[in-house]
C-alpha cells in the first residue's frame, strides 16, 4: 500500500471542564482497493514496511489545516527521533505522543 492509500481523519479532543475543543488527534486509516478501510495496526502488520510511520505522520501534518488548534500525533519512539523539516507548517502546534505498543515493537527491532 502506498502513501496515497492512506486516509487521515481528525478526532476532536475536548476539555471536559469547559466542553471546548482544544485540538484534534490524527488517525490514519489504510484504504484498500475495494475502498474498505483498515486500522493503522492492521495496515502496519499487513504491509510491514519501515516508512509507514513517516508517511502517516507526513500525511497528517500536511492535511491538517485548522491553525488555531493543536494537532496530536501518535508515533513510535524510533520515528520521533527523526528530524522534521516543514517550512510551511507551524510545528509548535503539534503534540507528539509515543505509543506504548509501538515502543515494545521498536525495542525488539
């Protein structure tokens, strides 16, 4: 599956004290040839290629256009160690989250 087969969705993150949206969490789905979607972990297992985390992160960052909100992005520790260079994206509004299940997989790699 190539990067064009990835679909970014953005789920709102709500402050429960005031009920306001404070940001959005990027969720990446894989789009199959029959237009069905599969979750990220299933996509990762089915394809098993190294640059999936980068392509997912890149898609989430490039398609998110709501500047007044923070964007929460899940990533493996291995991927988080790679530098980001985006001239047209304000990375100060991006919150990186390390996923525990990805941490375990990364340690085994």
